[in-house]
RNA sequence: GCCCCCGUAGCCCAACCGGCAGAGGCAGCCCACUUAAAAUGGGCACAGUGCGGGUUCGAGUCCCGUCGGGGGCACCA
């Protein structure tokens, strides 16, 4: 250490000592402990219980082997600052941190290093814990959890069992009595089937069904069930994936491997049963509109009607072809129909020969329709979804040889098969209305099919395009009903009513959302609490036998394949643990000890994060995932709905503040909402939503510097050369010019900066202040190490305002504040409180710097000003604040010291500067009493010499007075 | 193709209900301290709000168009 640096200067080194001291102290004193009203940790007498409560939460991290870079803690610091602020208001504040320890990244890292995932994950968690501790996080340690702990996943498995042992009854009254639709125990369904109150699918009495048949009936209702269906198979990851985990271009979200559709038997969760509530309840949440929109798009609710068409078969019988349409009003314009290549009706309606007189262009060069359809199906089946989308422009298809009858006009219309119709949406069949749908128009043009407009396009609408807009119906009448002249909405209502009267249509809602594929063929996840008996019937593991612990296996790495090998099949690593798989158990169902085979799939990593917000509340509870009274206290509905909620909405409950990245807009946030609603329906929780308020923190980006070849160069070694004339700066690396751009922070871009480096060079408090003053929490912002020094200087000045750098003596005076300082102090308190309240930490820091700079200019710093400042700084720079607080002569932590109060009397100025405008332009400024009368002010303004000069004798048309700040003279 | 968000000093960002464009920080320049440099402290300068219209007494703020950046959905019937 250089002897010229004053001994008691606030350097990184001193900051480091202070920070370690207070971190030890907080831990030893359990400073951040919050109180529970009930459950194993009940402390109902804690005075905070009745003073209000706040639950502040972060999306917990994956403990990856790479550790944290400076971008990761941004949200964590923001919630820590907010939670620390809230504690100064006397409230009971819950803020903790856990780990999303299961899942692909942890497993892949373990595979790379050749060690058990538990070992590497434990180690990574230790690194994370140390890094977060070093940043001064006020997390409540006893509430921490990791999803891989058997004590935790015991309850994940328990919840799975609840979901599997339930079914969705759309007729049941909802729990709040305001609507219909609720999950109910499967036992109630069994009772209905047993008593005959509800008929079995084929009408036989329940008692006559075999065990397997009964299981099939129940599986059709269970909220977690096994189904054989086309799923996303990702050979590169060796597992199947949910729709949410596949990107729009058909790659795995993690790893970017190709994904193929394979028909496989997999576990599903019936999230579609909750589609309506998942959409509707978004209105009751205080979430970014963007995230709500993403969820609405993903669920993709669309209302319309199913309409039945009659199709003749080669055997002379008639089949019904049902289509889904959002535009039943255009039915008179339906001139052909299209079914998806996978449509089951194709087996029965395709004739052996082409009908007389059909256009040879429809035959695709095939001798018979059977051959043409088979060839087309073959072609379509070899194309992946991605390829089908890539060919989106060119419409292909073949005539099936079959004709349907348009129910409104009896027209005989041809049925085509084409891959622009998807089996997975609606009914897999459409009525094609080329006049009002551009895709149908394109197809009709290519196949020379008739086009009838049934909505009048406006003038100037191109002749060769479909018209999809609003307009009066035309060409839409038969003997019984006419739509002509009606608008789209009225026309829809009238035609549906007419069709419904004949049993040909019913209003229908369809969704883009599919059921959630819930099984994975990986090792590092929660085992399913499911046993298969010798008949192939699945049974839930009884609750008292949970948890079903992950077995040790000789090789836990999954079997992965050539990423392009679409024909490979998943193979669960747990299947290799044969001793674990085969068990003999008594399920307590009266059938005694029987042999079972354990389910060998594991849950996706989303399972653990679906309910961790509940477990944080009551982590030591061994009777339930969470004590109901504890849940109700912390996250139960509040009396007032959120501000953005529509009239009449009630508060759904949930975490008071949840902060995390927007990348979980679907996935985690959708899945967690679904589980919460099931648990709510079953009566285990009082809150209908997990997260009442959500904020997406922005990403910390970093500058990327590239050389002439375009390769990134180490950002830390780049030199900046400001241009003399105020223009943009230039940059060099080792003397050669390099270009600057924004990018992510990452190893390959050579621009990673870690929080550990920042603590080393500046201290954790400086790092926290810098991150919080870079801009609004939601915003993306570039990291700039050079700029961190500004935050350091602020804390240094604050230190110096209290402590003599040479002697270490406290230098504050007990003299009263001068008027200016007093006003500045109260203005700052008022502003900073509001900023903390609204999570505008960047402007809070600016206000504190301003006050501190003012104090710096005084000869001696008054205690009465600097003590409140230290308190205000505490949420962002907690260690420094604690240290100064102690040196100022206080005992104990200032964590719970009440936030300073602004005196309203000191916020109002005696005199203010009034701006006088002439024609909207500022022409004069007047010092006036703050409570000046508007007419007196007007008089004063008009009397101003400068105003007189600009008015220049012109007649004054109007004077706008906004006392006391503004007068505008209009001439 | 459709939808959403964002454009303010060289850079990161403030600006409440439409009312003086600037709170704070970085970089720059000057000064003090220093043998010198760094660090530190003090001071100074810098934009009329991407662009074009409109509403208004008055627009960074509201409306329309346009350009640029970011994101979501996409043969969804």
C-alpha cells in the first residue's frame, strides 16, 4: 500500500474489510429473519406480523459451473434493495433465495466433468452462495432450498400425485362461486361412474370394466395422464420436449438441436383444461403488458363455430366432416374444403376412381384418388414442420375425389387434402372461403376453383386479393335465411342460430395451447411417484412412501444420439437401475404385496420451479407443502385488486413482487400459474395466482470490440481515444483500430466481467450502487467498467463527510442545520422514499448523490443531515451504511431503523420562480410567493418589462395562469 | 406478413397530470494538491428530444405517418 493514500480512506481494500465484518454480523445475528404466523416456525407474537407484510422474490438461478457474471445479480440486487427498504417501514419482509438444481444445464455440466450431478451441483451452489453473500444480499438463509433436495422434491412428487389424482369438471361451481370449472379428486369421478350417475364411454356398467379399461377411462380425465401422441423428440438431447421448449424454427430452446415429431407414449399435463382461466386471470395481475401478450398469444384462444358438412363415401354412405371456422358468416362463399393429410376421415371417403369430369390438374398425375392421396400423405409425412412452414408460400394439395355438400346452399364442393391445414388445430379440416381468406384464395387460384365474394370489399380493394376486413355481407341468402347487408358480427350470429336449429353447428372455442408434455428421458430430475402393475395399470405411490428418491446408477448420463437421427428412440437412464425399478409393495388397496415396475421417466426442470414460492413460506413443514394459514398470511388475496385490473376484479393473491427475465414469459410462468390453479381448486392454497406482480429486469449487455477481421478482442484491453471535437470516440487494441458494438456478455465475445472482480477492485457496495444507477430496472443497458468509479467516488465522499481520512475520527457536528441544508434534506427524503417505493433506484441514487455533494461543500457536516442520508443509502450500500451508523455512535444494525420522515412543511418553498411566456416562449422569470393569488400573478406578469417588450403593444388575447409556476400571455 | 416495446448531450440516463429540456454518473477541458504521474478535490463546457406532419396558448410527453433498434406470433382456419 502506498504511504500517500490516507490511512482511513474508503478504498476497495477498506470496503472489503467492512463488508466482511457486516456479512458475518448479519449471519451471526440472523438479521433478515422474517416471522411466520403459524406452522412449524410459528412466531405469532412477533410485532411485525401485524404491521403488514411483503413477499419479495427472485427467479432462482441454475447453479451453472461458469459462476456469475455482472449481469446475473442485477435483479437480485434490485430485490435486495427493495426488501431492505421495506424492512425500514416496519413490515414483515420475506426475501430469500434458492436453487433450480435439477435439469439439463446441471446435468450437462456434470456429464462434461464426469462427476455425479449432485456433487457438481452442490459445489456450484456453494460458489453461488459465496458470490451472493459477498454482494451483501439480505436473504433469509433458513428459508433457502434447492429443488434437488429430497425433502423438497418429496412435495413436488406429492403435488404431482394430487394433479394425477384429479380431473377437471367444467360443470362444477368454481371455489369462489363466481363461475364454473374446477379440478376435483378423481375419487369423485369414480363414485359417479360406480353409481351410474355418469355413464361409461361405451355404456357398460363400471363394475364390468376390466382394470385396464377403467384405467383408460380415468386417464381420459386425469390432469396428469399418459398418452400416445406425436411429441417433440430431440435426439441431440436424448429426450422429448414440451412445445414451449421448441423454438419457432423447430430447434430445442436449449442447445439448439433439431426436434422431430415422433409418436411416443408420454406423460402429459392437462393444462388445456385451464386455458380460459389462464387467459382471463391475466387481467387481474400486475404484470408487464408484454408478458401478458406473449401468454395470450401462446394460449391463442379463438372463438368461432364448428360446422358439419356431409360427405359422400364410395360405399354410398354419408360421413360428417366437421370444420372449425372463425368466420361462419362467410359460409355461402365456401367453394371447396381442405383436410389435413393426417385426417382420419380420409380412410373412408376417398373413392377408387376419379369422378367424371374433374379437372386433370387436380389429379397430380395419379391414376386414382387413392394413389394420389397416399402419395401426398407420404410426401407430407416426410416433411418436418419446419419444412412445411418453409414452403408456406406455395400451396400444394390433391383432390380426394370426394365431394361435400355446403349446408347453406346445397352446393356440391370438392374436398382436397393439403398440408396447409394442420391436424393439430381445430378439427384438422376447413371450409375454404377464397373470397375472404388469402390462403384459400392462393389455393383456389392454383387449382382453378371458383371464388365467390360474400363480404363487399371497399372501393379500391385489389381485384386479385381476398378481402378479410369488415363489410356488409353479399351473395349470402337461401330460402330460409339471408345475411345480405349484415355486418360480420350480426351475420355470424344469424347463421349460427340458423345452423344450430338444424343441428349443424355449435359455437366453439379453440386454443393454440396444447397439453404440457411432462416426461423427460434424463437422469437429473424428480422421479415420477408412479408404479406400473403387471396389467400395465399405473398407480400413484402412496403419500407416506414419498419421496421416491433418485437411485444411483452406474451411468447417469442420458443416451444421446446423432442430433439428426430422427428414427432413434428415447431411453430413460433410470431404466438401467433395475433394482430400483422392480419393487414389491403393498399399496394398501386390499390386494396385498404385488410386484411393480417404477416409472423411469423424470420430470422436466420446470416442475420444481412451479411451486417454490410456496415452499419458501414454510420450508420446515413435514405435514404439508405449506401450512394453509402461512400461505394465506403471505400470499392470500388482498382486499384491493391490482391497479390495472378491470372493474369488479378481485385480487388473485400471489407473491408481492417477482423479478426475473422475460425469457420465462411462457414456460415457467405459465406452468407455475397452472399448478397454482390446480392447488387452489383442490383447496390447498387460498391464492389463485402465484405471482401478483412481476417485473422483468433488463439484461446487462456489454461492449464487444472486433478487429478488422471481425474477431472479438479482449474488451478489457481496448483503449478509447476521444475525438477532440466532441464527435464519437475511436478505439484501438494493441495499436490496431477496432470497432465497438453492443452484445451479450460471454466468453466467446471476450467481454465477461465478474462480480468478484468488481468486489476486488471497488467493493460490493460500489458495485451495487453502480448496477442500481445504470438505469431503470426493466431496461437493457451496456456494462462499462470504466464508469464504476463514479459510484466509488460517491461512497468515498459520503465516507469523508463522516470520517476523517487521516485520523479516522468522526467529524460531524451536532449543530443545527442551516435552512438550505434542511430543505435539501427533506426534499431528498421525500423523493428517495418515493423512488424506493416504485423501484426507481437509479433516481434515488441520483438524489442521494445530490444531497451528499451539497454536504461536501459545507465546512463541517451536520449529524442531523448525514445520519438520515446514511439511513437512506443503506438499502443500496448496506455495509458502508452499517459501518458509518456504528461509527456515528449507534448500537446494533440499522436494518430495522425506521426510514427518515420528510417534514411536509419543509417541502413547500416560500417563493418559487415563475416562468412568464409570451406565445409559449419563455421571456421572463419572476420570484413570487408560493401561495400567490392567480390574478395578482397575472397582473405582475403583464407588468413585466420584458413581457411588455415582446407583446409590443399587440392586443393580449388570452392569459393562461398556472399559479405559481407559469403564466403564458397569448397575443 | 401481423402485433408489441424503445429512440433526449460523445456515452449511460433524468424530466410527476402536456408547463423553464437536465437530477446523477462516465468520458472531455481547466484549476488545486504533487518533484512527477495516478488517486482525490474544485470548476467549466456540451443536446432542443431519430425524421415529417397534426392537436394545443404551450408537445420530449398526446395523435397520424415514416426511419432505425429490440422482441413476440406466424399456412391457427
